[in-house]
C-alpha cells in the first residue's frame, strides 16, 4: 500500500484498489529486476508471467481508485508495464518466426506463424494501452515509454509482414541437385514461390530450367530466412494423392517440354546402350560428405546388381563414381556422365531428365534402385518406377509412398533383398 497514506480516511473500494495496486507494484518491480538476466534459461518465461500478472492487477485496481494521486501512480506503472510487454513481444515474435521457418512440416510452420500473429496482436494492444495512459498522464517519461511501446509493436508487425514464404532453389554444385526437382514440382503443383541466390555458379542454368518449365512468374527476389525445403515433399505428395495422373502430366509437360530430344543426346545414349537389347534398371551410386552414412555400400550394390542380372535384366550404374573394387560384369557404367558438357550446359536440368526418358523409351529402362539420393526423384516424379533403400523409415520421402505412382521404400532388414527381388520380377513382366 502507498506509504504514508491514511487508510482510515479511505473508502472501502479505495482500500481494496490500493491493495491491488500495491501487489501489482511489487510484482512489476520483481519483473523489472529480472531484465538483466532474461538470457538465462527460464527467466524470460517467468518475466512474462510477472508482467502479465502485474498488468492484470493494476488494470483491475484502476477503476476502483478514487484517489487521483494513486490513480496517477497506477497509470505510470501500467505505461511502464505495457512498454515492457510490447518490447518482449517484439523479441518473442522474432524468435518464434525463426523457429517457425525451420519447422519440419508446413503445418508446423503455419502453426508457428499463427502464434507469431498472436504475439504481434499483444504488442499492438500494449502499445495502444501505453499511449492511452500516457495521453492522460501528459508526462514526458510516460510519452517516452509509449513511443518505445509503439516502436516495439511496429517492429513486431514488420516481422510478420516480412515473412519470407519463398523456398530457395539451390544452385551451388555442392548442394543436392535433386532438391531442385522438389521445389520446381511443388511450385507447379501448389504455386509455392521460388527464390534464387544471385551470382552463384549455376544460377543461369537454374533460371533457364524454371523459365522453360513455365515458372518464371514464381521467381521472387532473394531474401534471407526462406521457408524450410523439408516441406516440399509433403506438398508434392498432397497433389499426387489428390490426382496422381494430373500431377504427373503437369510435371512431365513442364520438365520435359514438347520439343524432340537433341540428336547429340540421342546419339550419345545409343553409342553406350544400343548393343544391349535387355530391359534395364538404373542402380544409383551416392558418394557425398553430407550425411555420409547414407552413401552407397558397395557390397550391397554388388548384391543388388546380381539380383538384377539374375532377373534377366541389365544393371546400369548411374550417379557418383563406382569403387575401384567393383566389377561391372554384365552391367553398363554411366556413372559421372552427368559431369560431361552434354549435361552441364545451359539446359543441364532438362537434358538430364531427357536422358532418363530416352533410356525409358528406346533402351528398355524399367526402373531405378538406390539409396535416398534426391537425384532419383526427378525421374521418379515423371513416372519411372523407383525403389529407394533406407536404414529406417524415411519421414520425408515416405510421404510419397502410396502417393507417387511406382514409388517404394525398402527398409533394410531381414528379407529386404527378397523384397527387391520381387520388385524386379514385377518390373520385368510385360505391361498389360
């Protein structure tokens, strides 16, 4: 209660309001004492609780207080508390927005941004309250605090307004080439925005591919903190579940175009495969420093190649370099072909997809097998039957199983090679 105040002269409502005001003052004082330690674990959460309690008690006390001097003090505390609440909301909006952008699913991302909107609304509400009380008080300190609250609310609003909803199309050769298939497909099927970092080595090729695919209008200026690319496989899966034929038709038209394949590509493929009339299966090789535990196991690759041969099919090795200990008896080596000038030109992405189409249409390619490497997923989206190997169920790519036609996950475990053998048998049968 206010020191020196003669409570005997106060009315009952005044006494009750003064007690609420005194409790609010103590709580807000405790909160203010925490401001130097907000970076410590758990402190900011406690600080927020104290600020909210203090505001609630002071707001409750104000209508019942007839004493003008005490009303002024309550308003001063409310201005200070609302300024603190708005500034904390600005901080919270920034932190939560970064967390939302990194969320693993689009639903989690939207949920995070919904919470950001709630925080921004709190900041705006506190800024309005701080200004209302400051205008009544007409004191310099109160007006300064109100300006602080308004600035914090405006900054929180900017966090919301400047949300980057675009996904980055990576053009660094060191990053997964196949991620580009995900983003282009998601944009074609669901209209997501695309941004490209300027000045990178493969920027021109990426822009040409996107323009050729009809996605020029989806490209927006590059900004920091893009959306998490982990959302993309789920976005694609939803479109395929809704209408797989329509989704595949859209992607084939956009990714492959309508023009005939270049004669140089057709001749290059013929020189390497026309001698083998068998049906063929691509066996992908992955060697990367990124997630090296997912790299191709060459002992396993030999076993799979043997299964392919036993099924009367020809294994075609594709992707990164094969280990020198690997024998290719009965197989065809196309590893590292993607590094050739034929597949590194301005139309590199379309040329690589057209390679797979040429193999399918004229050289008996009936499917592909490999570890989880995104390079497989371009042809998979265009209809090439696919079986990918994984040590455990893959949360991200598992969304395509049962959605993208012919897309299968094989989890390593007892009998997994038998499962592959059954898949090869099914692929090799004449289509009906």
